[in-house]
C-alpha cells in the first residue's frame, strides 16, 4: 500500500491475470457468436465453440502463471489476489457455464439455466471462501486446496467438451456424450465445496529441481499432450479430479513423491 492509500500493482503478475480475464471474455464472445449461427451454419458455430474452449484452457495457463510469477519476484499482494478472483469468475465461472448451456442445457429452459447458475454461484462462493482462508493463513492456502479449485473445474468441462467434439461428430457437434455435461457440472459444483484436499503445486517454479526419471516423465506427458491435444487435456484434468479421492488413502511418502511439496519447501528455505 502506498502512502496515499492506493494499492501497489505489480506489472508482470497482473499482466498474467489480465491475460486470464481477456481469454475468458473472448471465450464468452465466441460462444455468443456461435449461438447466433448454430442453426444456420453448424460448421462456423463449431469453429466458434472450439475457439472458446481453447480460450478457457488458455485462461488456465495464465492463471497458473500469475501466482508463480508473483511468488518468484516476492510480489504477492491482496490486490493481486482480488484481481485474480475477478478474472477467475469470468473465465472459469461464466464462460464454462455459458458453454455448456449453449451446447446442451438450452434444450431444457427451466432446468438448464438453473444448473448453469448453480455452477456459477458455487464457483463464486468457492473463490470467496478461498480468499478468506488465504487471508487468515496464506501458507496453508498455498500448500493445498480445500475443495476442487474452480480453474481445474473449468478445465475439466472445457477439455471434456473438446474431447467429445472430436470423438462424437468429428468436431461439428457433440453426440449423446453431451448428456454427461449437466450432471458433471452439478458434481463439480459440489466438489468445489467438498472437504477433499488437492495439492496446489504452487511451489513449482523455474527453480524447481527434478530427478532425471521425473524430468523424462514430464517431457513425455508434454509431448503426448501436444500430439493428442484433442483428448490429453481431458485426461490430465480428470486425473487431477480423481486424485482428490485417492489422496487420503496414499501413504505420506507416496504423496510426497507425487506432489514434491516437502522437497520444494526445503529448496526454498535453502535458497539465498
């Protein structure tokens, strides 16, 4: 906070958050454009929906970067946390809810808007709860998430929709697989307020050290994702979702092997 009472705004981390917000807004615009031509020109509508999905996934990348850039430079701030939440509710709340509504929920006018609204409201409440927890205990909030994080929930919806578009109708229209999306949205809404805990992986940065096998595994996953971009993002996000159910049954050693949180904390303490 400056002497005149105005909050400090750190450039690079907030540029990442602005990129998140921009991609979320672009996704909403493309979904609306697709809705306008969905009946008259299905091919063009499919292009708009694909573009919107990639915008949501790009928002996930920007969201992962902004906090890491802030922590790397020691520039975490209350302003950045609030700005991030505002961007998240647009990119990971409004955009996915609107996407699923246009694809399937509009066929049920009464139940459709209700399901989409439940997801949006739960996402907003999830962000508000996280900010309260982070303000009370920032170290605990950085170590793990209580409940499924909303960026990951949006990633599940967007990546699965992309996979269904590719699998069912060669990218033009989702077939019967679209009926998975409404119950999935309700399930994710509940998961955002569940007591399941998820690793944040916030300790991972450019200073992170990895053994050679882990490094090779990461490279393999990145290559597979690049070569199979239609379905690999869905595999990654769904694996993260399921990990929350398996995590309580894993030994401490196995969790540390997967999450590397202890190792990262030690590296941070040893760094000058």
